[in-house]
C-alpha cells in the first residue's frame, strides 16, 4: 500500500503520517508514505517527529498548485489522502487569494492526477465549516453547503469539485468533514495552542466577541482514525462526519484553560468579534458511526490536559512559530 499524504507536514497531516508509520492505525500497513507539502508557515518537518528517519517515508517539497509536479508525485500511489490547505479563517478574511488557489485549484490538480493515474481512492479531508452556522440540532451530510468565510467557501468549492469528479468520471472519492480539531503540533495561531502558549508566556488571552460561539472539539487522533476508516470502508462518493462530541462555547473553553493554569479571568482580553463569525457548528455523526463504526474515543478533559502538557514540554517546537 503506497499512500500519498498532501499537507503531511501540517497539524493533522503530520499526526496522520506519524500514526501510519508507528502502527497506530493498526489496520493499515503502508509500504510507502509520501508527504507532498510546500512547507508554508504552517508546515514543519519537525512535526513528523521520530518517523522522519523511517525508510518508508519520502518527503516531496512541492506545491499542490503545480500540476506537473502533482502529476509526477501522484504516479505509483494507491491512495491519496488530501489535507494540504490554507486553513486559518482569520487569514482568509485578510486575504482570500491563496485559499482559492491552494484549496480549490490545488484540489483540482490532485483530482486530475488521480484520474490520469487510476489512483484507487481519493480521501478529501474537509471541515464542518462548509455548512455555515446552525442554531439548533446538527447538520446531516446531505445538508446544503452555506459557508461564511473565504476559508470555508474554498473548502466547500473543493468538496463539490471532489464529488463532481466522482459523478462525472467515476473517480473513487470519499470526503470527511471534521469538527474543530486539537492536539499536539497545532500551529499557535489556532485558539487552543494560542491560549495555551499565551498562558505559558504570561500573555493575555484574546477572546472574540461575547465568547458565546460554540465549537465541537475533536482530538486529532480520533480525526486521523476517522480518515483511515473512510479510506478503508467508506462508500465511494460518500461524505462522513467526524464530530467530536464535546460542544463548548469559547468562553467555556477559556474557563477550562484558565483553571488548568490556576489563572483568573483577568488574563482575558475581549477583542472585537471576527467578521462573519459563525455562531455554532454541529455535525450529525449517525451515518459515520453506523457505516464506518467510528466514534471519538479521547475524553476532552484528558485530551486537553495532555495537549497542555505537550506544549509545556515542547517549547522548542512552537517558540519559533510564535516569534515568526
Ligand atoms: P495546517 O494549516 O496545520 O496544515 C496545512 C498543511 O498544508 C501545511 O503543512 C502546509 O505547509 C500545507 N500546504 C498549504 N498550502 C499548500 C500548497 N499550496 N501545497 C502543498 N502544501 C500546502 O492545517 P490542518 O489543521 O492540519 O488541516 C488539515 C486539513 O484538515 C485541511 O484541509 C483543513 O481544511 C482540514 N480540517 C482541519 C480542521 C482543524 O480543526 N484543524 C478541522 C476540519 C478539517
């Protein structure tokens, strides 16, 4: 089994590669894992940790928008797990162009290459944000896409293209839509690592608006295992929801982090709300549980405590990213 992982130097991609090569994904025994990553500000080789020296790993420094390079890299792989993306909503509000080119055009380059080379399966890793905000209940996978940010709009466009390649060309695709993911090696621009590293450094925590926005938290190991199951038992053309099962307002999340550090609310600095800020995300995971046998396993409090410990013990990984 030869697996191409795009974005394999980023947060979820590197966790997936580490899990593949350390045997944590017990049902997958890859002969080769190729990482295709352009190493933007969000990707580092250090995130691959101990598996960097694994002889089954090959790292290609390249851009998913480079169709010739993508074509040459895709050749010889049985499956593509596509995670490469511009992923930060705030950056997409400041400037949408790289989101459209990487997330949409890059996905199209990969889909074309998969088609040309007869790749067995294309797993497109997407997000709950494509549906936009939901006041009550949870989105089923059949819900219409109604994204709010340039980030989520670019992901929605990529999802639709992926499904179109299945319907038009018969390409074997599956899509996962994951909830807000947390764990080690996440860039300190995202809320949990940002708040944890600020607490470690004695800095204030910038809390958006009234702090009432609700996010559903999913541990990165559970997210990765959902990707594996979608790859192995998912139905071609299907969308699988990977919900975390722990819905918290940003205020609740902040309170838990303050408690973990023995800090008070005086450490919090309210800031103007994000433009177009979705109030609540929620995924209905019924079909994923039934068809893939997947459910999140990491208890949020335990996962958060371990994540805090990881940032405490790995300052050399995140310090340069904070300073940049
Ligand atoms: P990340 O920003 O940590 O990593 C993205 C990786 O893609 C980086 O290594 C970066 O160098 C690489 N990359 C960016 N542009 C590229 C390009 N043009 N060519 C090649 N490589 C490029 O992101 P993440 O949080 O690990 O997210 C991975 C995927 O999962 C994304 O597609 C994202 O939309 C999706 N997702 C993330 C979350 C989350 O909470 N983090 C939740 C659901 C879905």
